[in-house]
C-alpha cells in the first residue's frame, strides 16, 4: 500500500503542469527533519524549462524556508523537553552568533537541526527567517548553476547507465 502511494505521488509530481508546485512541496518537505533532497527536483525542472530558472529558484527557496520555519516552530515548542542541552557546544555556539547562524540552514545533516535549535533558543524570528532564506537561496543558485555547467553528454551517459 505504501509503495503504491509513493508511486502515485511520484507520478503526480512528474506532471509538467505541476513542476513549480512539485518543487515547492519537495523543497518544503526536505527542509523538515525528513531526509530528502530538493536539489534534484530543482535541477530537473530548470533543465526541462530553463526559461523559468528564477521562478523555480524562488519557489524552492520559499518552500525550503517555510520548512525551516516549521523546524524553528518545533524547536520553539520543545524547549522544556531539552533544557539539559544548555550545556552543549551547539547551544553556546548558536547563542553566540544568533540569527546569522541560519545562513547555515542549507547544510545537509545539520541545517535542519540548526533551525530547530534556533526556535528552541527563541532566537528572533524574522532575522532568523531572513538569514535562513538567504542561505537556502544561495545554495539553490550555486548548485543549479554548477549542474547546468555539466555537458549534456554526461547526463545522457548517466541516464543510459541508470535506465
């Protein structure tokens, strides 16, 4: 049943008319603590339609930032559950650098927990969201730009190898 649901979801997200909504949804989900990467979806939509490069980057940034806001909210709500963490390295580091640490929210593995800890520490919300959005947007621009520089023949060889 789960496998059928996953196949259905993937087929819906693959429809060209829902490219931007797919990018938003995947970017949002990947910013939560669930292990999912949004860069392949961003790249695929841009590769299929380079004319909407900036729309895709903006939609992905908004979706990923809103996912980070969810992480922030979870951390904010969980503060009492983790009071003993006040002695940790991360706690002191986040308190020292404040909302600017949200520039690192894009990092795989630690970015989402940083957003959660920022909420837990009750860092100022809007500055945290601003820095989070800047970091995530820069990530999408750089990664997509780098992937677009890969020659077309390489992607064809990869597709041939996979399929």
